[in-house]
C-alpha cells in the first residue's frame, strides 16, 4: 500500500493530492507533470497496463496526431 492507496500506481492526480496534503496548496495536474519531468521522472507503463491503438485515441482527443 502506497500512501494509503490500494495499489502502487502514482497518477498525476494522486501526486497532486499528496502535494495538497503536505503543503496545503492545490496544484494543477499539468503543473505536477512539468515539475516531475524537470526532476527527471517520466511516465512509465507497467507490464499489466492496457494501451489503446492511436486510431482510437485520435477520436477521443479531437484528432490530435
């Protein structure tokens, strides 16, 4: 159990929640992402994760390619 969560995944939302709990400040998910990237962290897909084909993602995101 990681920080009270039932699994070991650290999503941007979970990191933002922990920042809020520690510093009593709200942080946007985009800000969390930028800060983590500057610290050298990168997104990682685990062996049990599910990925979608780009063609399906394009319809959801408004056609970004």
